[in-house]
C-alpha cells in the first residue's frame, strides 16, 4: 500500500513529472540530432587522419600529380649527384677545403656502401678537425656552399686544451654518387 501512495504523490505533483519528462525529451533530441552525428564525424575524421599519416589517402588525379612531382624531384636530385668516377676529385675537394681554412685533420678513410634501388654509392668517413672556431665555421660554410652534395650525418664540437683557443670538431660526412 505504501508503494501506491508514493506513486500517487509523485504523479499528483504534475510540475515535477512534467519537468523530468521535458528534460528527458530534450536530452533525447540533443543526442539524436547533435551528439550522434558529431561522434560519427569524429570517428570518420580519426580514420581519415590515420590513413593520411600512413600515406594511403591520395586519390585519382592528386595521386598522379604527386607521382609526377616526386619523379621530377628525384630526377633533379640524381642530376646533381656526380658519377662514381668523380670520387677522387670530390674527396680532394674536401682536403683542399680543410687546407684552405688552416685546419688540422685526422686521417680520413672513406667506406663505400651501395644504397637503395637507384644504384647509388655512398662514401662515408668520420674524422676530427682541429682549429679555431672561426676556421671551423668557415670550413662548414665552404662545405655547404660547395656545388657537390655533402651530407653531414654527425657533428660535435669539443673545447681543446684549457690554455688553447682551439676547438675539435668530430665530423661524419657522406658523399653520394651515381654509377
């Protein structure tokens, strides 16, 4: 009997029931027309973002244009690279830059390595240069301004002896050549 009385007291208060019903209807409409489409849109955008990050999204004409552009860029890059037969001249150029800037260098030994599907040959060397900071800076400027492509794979600077103003640079340098 207590349950019926409780239910009668709740339903007799029509303002409370009407307010709860209106809030419930408002929540259903809000979810159906605003939140659910946004959740679907967010899920779709997350999937698209994931495909873009993996490079899977290029379609139709855009894909063809991208492939043509990449082919042109690759051909331009390969045209800049010297032939393998020019290796002694390029290595000599590095030695001349070192001498021009008045630096002391440790022994350089170039190690050849075949790279990728394009039949490129990569020559890598690591060596130390000793000189003033200005001399090392000018050497790096000469290296980067050279018409040949030198890839600096690693570079570190160390202070020389306490009383000297010398700097020691450890440099890992790579050169790429076409067959």
